[in-house]
C-alpha cells in the first residue's frame, strides 16, 4: 500500500535492469531532483549556501570517490585529504594559466590530473593490502601536503603560501570569487554531483564494478576466474582519485575561495570522508550521500539547537557536538555495521511486505 511494485510490469531485460526498477523510486528521485534544481535556487541565501548545501555537495563527491575504492574494491585508503589537495592545486594552476577555460572543464581536468596521481600511489596495492595499504596511502597524504607546502611553484610564489581562487564565470555568471551569487555556486556544484553520481551508479553496476567487487570479496578467486587485479585495482584508484580530485577543486574554488594545504586538506579530512563512507554504508552510492548528510548536516543542526536554541556557549557546544557525533558513530557501527544505506534497504523491504514484514 505504501511501497509496492504491483502493476509495475517489465517487458524487456533493459527495463528490468534499469537503475531504479520500481516506479515509486523513480518518482521519488525525479521529485528530489526537481526540488533541488527548480525550487532551492529561488530560496537559497548565504547561510544555507556556505553552511549546509555546498559542504554537503562537496563532501558527497569526496565520499563517492572513496566509496568506489574502499566500498566497492575493498582497498583501504587514508590519503583522501592529499588527493583533494591535488585537485585543489591543479584547479588553481589551471585557473591562473588559462583564464578563459570553462569552470566545468577546470574541475573535470583537475579530477583527471588527480586520477593520474592516484594511479601512481595505487601501484603498491598490487603487492600489499589491508593495514599495509592504509599505511602506504597515509604516507601519500603526508607527502602531498608537504609537497604543496614546500614547493613555491604550486602556490605561485605567494608570500603567505596560500592560494586564492580568481573570479570565473559559467555562461556569464560568476561561480567563483566573492561576487558569485549563492544560487550559481549551488547549481554549479549540484550539476557536477548529480551527473557524476549517475556515472558512478552505472559504473558500479557494470562489468568494471563487478570486477571491483570480485577483487573486494576474494582477490585470489577473482584472479582465477579471469579478473585482472592490475586493471581492477588501478582503475578503482584512478576513478576514485578522479572524484576526490573534483571534490578538492570544488572545495577550494567554489566553497572556500582560498586554501592552505595543512588546514584545508589535513589528515582529519581523510578520516572525515572515511567515517562518511562507513556510517553511510560501504559499497553503496546512496550511502555516500547519507554519510555526508550525517557528518555535515547533523552537526549544523546540533549547533543551531545548542547555541541558537538553548543559548549555550559556542565552545561548549563544539565539544558536546564531537562527543555526541562520536557516540552516534559507535552506536551505528554496533546496531547496523553496514551503515545507513543498509538500514534504508531493510526499511524498504518491510514496507514492500507490509502488513506481513519479515
């Protein structure tokens, strides 16, 4: 009654294998997209842009990238912050060197540059895995941040060592810089996230995604049946780094406007994205968005309640927020170790069988 596929008939294999096979799911997704594209831009303000919507979109893109590598291919990475820095500095150099370049091209090219760097740091995954691979990617995190700190060419020999995004436009509307309107920066990030989330969804359901999952579940058996570990692992590192690089470019150019590697792309950012993937659900595109919402939007809600509602001091609210979020993460890992996406899948199954839930 609430969630049914009755009457939703399939007449072809393609229709049965579509991304959202249930009509109600398709309506829901189209409704959310229509609201995001056609309603939100008319009501957005600076607070919603800077505190809620842009952080959610940027970190959702980063979580998508890490979920491809860790959730689908089973390769643990702690270098997300470093790869985001690569995307940010690549976008900065492109914006300065080619001022006429479209910002969509800048962000995507930054992702491609990061993908090449990711392949280089992914080579150890062919010989090591698990904890040892995590340590190798952690070394990449520290090396990349050190590189952008110590080589002046990356920040154009600025005395402060900081990079600042120049103003750039898309179809005559500024999307970077102080003059960029809130709706333009929001729509710019939204288009990138929606398009590449759709691409990721189809990648993970195709031949490449199946090879990633085979390597994740049992790499020796996968190799025996013909899955190439070299192709699977390096493609996962490349595509994951591509998404993470784009998120770094969006974080620097559109959201922050300026960045310094240690502050903006430190090890805490790598753990933040890893927690998003774990809480949201490993091996789930939806889980990437749920994890980003939980770790980005929920603290904003708590801060508004504690500081704005109860009038508590901001420093006390910040400490309580960390304690509460940490406790909730542990609770989720105990109650539902497969994340929020699995909780949503179970809920949908119960709705489909109601009033006879299993």
